[in-house]
C-alpha cells in the first residue's frame, strides 16, 4: 500500500526506497546555512550506509561544513511524463578523511584536487514521488 500526502497528492516514500533511489544517482545538492545565508553546492557523492560521503577542497564546504547542520537533495525528473522523485537527507557534517572513497567508487568529477572527505551523518531521510 502506498502512502500519499493528501495536501500534495504525492507518494510518500519509505526510508529504504529513498536510499535505493539515492544509489541510482551520482550528483546531488548540498545545502549549508553559514553566516545566515543558505548556500547550495552540487557534489558527486556515494552512500556509506545511510550517510552521504563526498570529497571537497579546502573551501567553503570544508571551512563551514564540519560540525554544522546540512541538507542534501537528489531528484530525478521526467518533464514529458510529468513524473519524478525527490529525496532529502538532513543531518550534520563531519570530517571523514579516514573513509576509503576508492572502495566506495567515489572519485571527484572536478579536475581540481579534492583532498578532504566530508560525511553527512543522516538524521532524517525523506522522499516524495509523482507518477505521471
């Protein structure tokens, strides 16, 4: 039985389905709220259990991310069919330089060096799906 949000008529996805959908993609959007503003960063990622792992350089994400609250969003849309899904992970970021990203198959798409690893330790995972 599918659960539908009566306010939006969107299918509410259980956590296990959300995690399965996250495994189908490679790029998502990391949201940080530092200094009162929200910043959005596209990052390529891998899953480690329920957590999001990505590499970064010594810029904003590395400076403001560790120990901070963050959100991560991934979606897949089909405009012709007017269907798609969206998964959002909320949690806190922590340094994870000890994670073997090669074993996860995580390699930066950027030609620039990404020497640091951050892990979004998930606290909530939620998703919605619209079927056309």
